[in-house]
C-alpha cells in the first residue's frame, strides 16, 4: 500500500540524486574552509559573545526584582531564598549563563 509519504520520499531522493550529479568539487573552497578551522577566536565571535554577555547581564539585573516577589509553598525553597538571598541567586544564574558563553564560544570557530 502506497502512502503520500512514499511519493514524497521518492521525489526527495530523485532531487538529491540530481543535485549530487551537478556538484563539482572545488579545491579552493575546501582549502579556504580547512584554513579557517584552526584559527583562534575572531573579532566577530568576540563581539557576538560580548553582546550576548551584556544582554545576559541586563536580564540578570531584572531577575532580582522578579525574585523579590516570589512566594514558595515549598519550605525548602523558602528557606533557600531566605538563607542565600535574591542577589546571590541572581549572581549564580548570571555566572551559569556567562560560563555557558565561555564554554560554547571557543568551540565555534568557523
């Protein structure tokens, strides 16, 4: 029994086979991509990372006002926020976000 997806799969396979037949390898493009793989962080990555970190800082500064009005039904969460304080929780959240940027950006070098 043939389903609508079977016809789609056949058309998709035919389209990919046709596209693969038209591809010609380009040594210059390959060398260009390979040369960029080992480069250190470029200015674009640094600007995007700085913008992301700045946006995170602005968002984290707003978290304190949000966290001040929270009322928890769970006594453990209430005790945690009373013990640690909202400023510390905001600092922890911001540190996690900044740490994520530090971990992810160096791995993205293209």
